[in-house]
C-alpha cells in the first residue's frame, strides 16, 4: 500500500509540475488576441476557444496536484479545534462518505462524456469548430487523477491513524 500512495503522489506531482507550463501557451494566445484585436482591429475566430481549452486542460490536470498539496478551498474552523487523532478520523470519514463517492461519480460521468464524444467525433459548433473529444478526455483524466489522489490520501490517513496514539 505504501508503494501505491507514493506512486500516485509522484504521478500527480509530475503531471502538476509539467502541466503548469500550459500557462505559457495560454499567455501567448491571450497576448496574440489582444494584439490582433486592439492593435490591428482584426480579432481572431479561434483565440477565445483556444484560451478556454488551454485553461480547462491546465485546470483539469492540476486537480490531483492541488488535492495532494491541500490547496483546494477548505473550512478549517471546526477541524482546527480537534486533536490530531480526531482530525485524521474526520478526514477519513469525509473522504469515504463524501469525497470518494462524489469524485467517483464525476469521474464516471466525465469518462462517459469523453467516450461518447469520441464515438461521435464531436466538434464545437463555432466557425473554428475544434474537436472536443480530446478536451473531454483530458477532463476525465483530470478527475481520474483527483480520484486517485483521494485514494492515496485515504491510505496515508489510515496509516497515520495507526501511528497516532
């Protein structure tokens, strides 16, 4: 079990690190659009959708990384008043009762969306008409990574509960 959670941590760490570089093409596309729109009065037909896709991919693949580093929004008012053992038990319970079922369903449904998108060779209904199936696949992968990170955190919390007296 120690290898599984460690492998998931490493996977999300690397994907999060390399995925962070997606901000560079995002900046380039936004800069290009601003220059074309305001400098030459010739807006592009593709830049807005491209920024949505790049940001969506950037966001999606960073879900597991953010969960690994506890950077998602959390309300610690009650948890901070608990002992370390009680906090760990609370994290285990919320992971099993709320996180894993909710993210499991999101993973299942985004995977279905990706599958059906590939089956139909889905494209956007804009004038640029980019393919949507790769984007939907990356959304599903993002939720898979988040679900895996939730499992890794559960394993780590169970292990740490055994160590806390």
